[in-house]
C-alpha cells in the first residue's frame, strides 16, 4: 500500500487508487491512512464525520462507509489476489485499522528527510542539510489533504503536519543563510512573512537576509511590522531573541553570532556577512 497525504489524498493498492469520490468515506480513509497500522476507534471516526451532532443512525451509516471502502479494495485486487478487503481494512475491538503493510508514504519520507537534514545542520553541514531539506519539502504537492473534507480530528492532524512543514522551511532557510544565499532568499522570505504574520522566525530570517544584502532600513521595517502585528493582535511584544536581533541591526553589529535555542535546534542570528 502506498499513501500520499502531502497534497491530494491518494491510497493505492498494487498501483490502483482506492480513494472514493464521496466526501465522508474519503474522510474516513484519510484518517485511517494517517494512522495506518493503528486502530482508529469508532468514536473518533464518528467525531470526525459528525462532530458533536452524532445521529442515532451513526453506527449503521459508519458501517456502510466502511463497506464502500472495502468494495474499492476488492476492486483493486480482483479474482484470487488476496488478502481480502476485510483483512486490509480490518475490524478491531472498538474500531477499524488499515492493516496492509505500507510500502511508501510521503509523510513518512518527509519526516525521515527532515530529521536527516536537521541532523546535518547541527553537524555544520549546511550544503547537505539544504539538499535533504529541499528534498523533503519537494514531496509536498499542496496543503496536506487538500481535497478531503475535514472535521475536528483531521483538522488537528493537518495542523501538526503543516507545522512540521513550516519547521522544515525554517531549517532549510537557515541552511541557505549559512551558505550565503541571502539575496536569493529575500523574495521567498517576504512571502513567508506575509503568509505567517505572527511567525517570528520567518521575520528574523528575512531581517538577516536583508541586512546581509545591504538593506538595513528594510530589515528594520520588517521588525516594526512584526511588532505592530504582535501588539495589535495579541497584545504582546516580540520575544527577546528578535528584539536582540533588532538592536544588532540598529547598531550595525559585527559581533560574533548570537545563538539561541529554537524548537530544540540552535538558531544563529548572525549579522556578519561571510
């Protein structure tokens, strides 16, 4: 079984897609695929489909959706090609499970490449890190599960996946900054800062790229915009990390890098140009 969730949903058996066109069965398959090899309890599936307004017929309707998915599995493996659908999408105590061994999963590949890229960055191998993280991000074909209706359960799962994507972008940009690709990053970072107006790291990286490219006043503008947004929307000042960066830009600091911990990794606010 091959699973793709980093964009449109696709679940394939022997090269044949088993993704239904109807919204609710597609939701169920997406949740089962995200948790392939693990039991998804019936109450969780019901919460995803109906939220807190679960109808009396929910149990019967859910079983109908499962039957529809099993029919698609049977169609993907005609004749004597087994295991049977009920063994691929198996009933477990209190829930259901995709039990077919997973051959390729884009989300799993993304996690593996991101971890390898992060480790390379920590070792100081910026070029290798940029390559690995670029490959990880290249697996994305759009927002996660972009073509699947989402209830509260899937929405939470997608939020975590998208946060992992943002973290991978942070690391890849950091690797590129270490490689001196400041000017090339400015356009991308402006877009990221606009899409994530409260994201301090993207703003900090944009400030660094601008400063190293000789645009000090633009770097200061980025800080002021971030501060205005944070104060206006959340009533908080920027963190000490980015305030220190702002002061370094103001001073035209040529000091050694300021290192700070961010999500378990060292993030260097280095204003000096290589």
